[in-house]
């Protein structure tokens, strides 16, 4: 297994990304290898500073960088030797099995659409994240920011995509699915959500359990898959990050709330495209980078992209 990392992506790149990659080495098996994509001179300088062995990695030089403020589509097209573009080229050619970056999110999404493409039959790809419960198990929430306005049939398909993710990545045998809504009743919510409720109720391919309200998140009986549009999902994600920030500011200590730390999650997989792609937080430190890489390994190990192609 070869995992590609955009070394130039993130607020503290390339130094922190190389640090996270070095930290990842101790978690890898003999058949797993990291491919560092970025400015070779910077990569080698940092490895030397860390007393790390360059031969432990594959290094692919990329002379350009897509900055956080760059226009995603324009920069991806114009900066063909950027670390993101080169990484996607390796992914499309099958030279790496998964690709991750804490860089420009828009450019990562454009790259997925331009190179590896959307799985035939998938109406809209989604960003997914793991949501912890107080019992220690995880559920999956989607979409968390890719599509802010979804038609009912897209929400229905998110239930199917989320179920595939929950089965093969989280190990859920028959994952339960619920719609995130403002009430448990089927008459509640916007028209798209109400229509999606009726469609999901009639679809035997998912284990639909109805609506879930936001005050049921993180509880022990939380469904395995929670479906919403990207507008709602991103608000939930950012609210959890804000809550964790306040928790840290008050110098509290609790093992559950530590699970809300994005450093421990690593990144958000893009599901519904023909390859394994994970996007990290732009503010990632070395621990978050390491967990982003390890999460990419989990997605590749589950053969998620192929599973979705087969089932959708």
C-alpha cells in the first residue's frame, strides 16, 4: 500500500507535514509506504533536521504550491506541477492507493472531480466525518460541507453511501440510518428533508430509523449513519470544534471531549469518487497530520472507493 501526502498543504507546511509523516512510520507495517509530494529540497532538509532517513519514504518533487487563498479551479488548472495536481496524477495512474492533504480544500475537491472523477451513479460526492458517542463507539455524519443544498434523492443516496462507509470502515454489520432534522415527526423540516424521509422509509436497501434531532448527537443510542446536507453538517462540525475550544480554554479534562479534537480525527474522507481521498484541517499540527495519514490508510484498507463502485 502506498499513501500519498501533499507535503505543501496546510498552514504550517511543509515542516509540520514532514513531522507528521515521520511520526506515522512507527504505525506502518512492512508493506505500507509513504509518498511525500512537494518541494524535494524542503522535504530533505526537514528530514535531515529530524534525523530521519530519506530512504524510508518515496519523494516526488513538485515545484508549485496551491496556496490557501488561491482560486480552486483556476489554480488547479494553471499550476499543473503543484503538489496537489501531482498527487492526483499519481493517484489516477495507480502509483499511490490514497491521497491526503491539509491544503486548499476547494482545490482538493476540484482535483477529485477533474482527475479520478465521480463514481458512475453517484449524484453528488460527500465529505464524511466520524462522530463519537459517550459509549466510545463512532457514527458517521454526512455531508459536512461539500453540498450545502441537496435534493431529496441526494439525501437518500447519502444514506446508502454512509451505510457503505459504516460497514467497511467502522465495521457496522447492519448500520442504522437517520435524517438530522428539527423534530422526530415525519412532518417536520424543510420540504427536501420531508421528501427524503418518505423515500428513505420506502427503500429497503438502508436500515432507516427516522429523524434524529441534534440534541441526540453524541448519545449512546445515536444511529450509525446521520444524513444531512452540507450546510447543516458543516455547522454541526464547526460547533463541535468550538465546544472543544471552550473546553480546552477552561482547562477541563474528560476523555470523551478529547474525542472532539480534530487532531485525533485527522481529516474528512471524500466518498463517491473513484479513488481514496482524505482532506485534513488547514490548521493541522503534526499529530493531526499523522492521524490524517492513518485515516487514509483505514479508507484504503477498507477498499472504500471500490466498494462504493460495486454497490452504487
